[in-house]
C-alpha cells in the first residue's frame, strides 16, 4: 500500500471517529441522557463539591466534542487521539458500573466484556488513525 493510500485511509478513519465522538459528546447535553449518565457514575467517584455527577457528564461531553474536532485538524490530531484514548480509560468505570446494574440502566448497560472489547477497539482505531 502506498504512503498516500495510508494517509487517505487514516484521514477517513479520523473523520469517522471524529463524527462518532462529536455525536457522542453532543448526547451528554440531552436532558434524559444527561440524567442517565449522571446516575452511571460509580458511588465512589461521586462528589458533592465542584465535580458533581452532572458536571462530570458535561465535562466528558466537552472532552468528546473537543477530541473529535481535534482529530480533524492535522496539527492536533495526534494529541487529540492520545487524549481520547486516555478519556476512554477514564470513563470505563462508569460503563462498568452500568454493566453491573442492567435492571437500573436498561439498554445503556452493555455487558462488561462487550463494553470492554468495544472500548479497546475504539482505542486501537484511534491509535491507527494517528500513527
């Protein structure tokens, strides 16, 4: 495969990932989704101070949107991709908590192993898109 083909494929992958992260980030501002995501934050990570669950949901939404936008601009694509990998690690406890409480979270509670596999796949795709 030529280096030009690889660059085009990486750009397409970054574009798809950017759209996915921006879309996921926007959902953090939808009231019903925001409420559900706030409830997904494990009790041990909840705070009554500055970083309440609702504030954390907004911050993670902003991170996803910023990361998605960063993937689209070549000077920031590598840093944005690395930050999104770290982001996926950071939000995994909330996803794991939801997975352990399927009756409470319904469809959002993706079983733990498929959720882990999905997040690892996203991380791998991010790395492929930026190296």
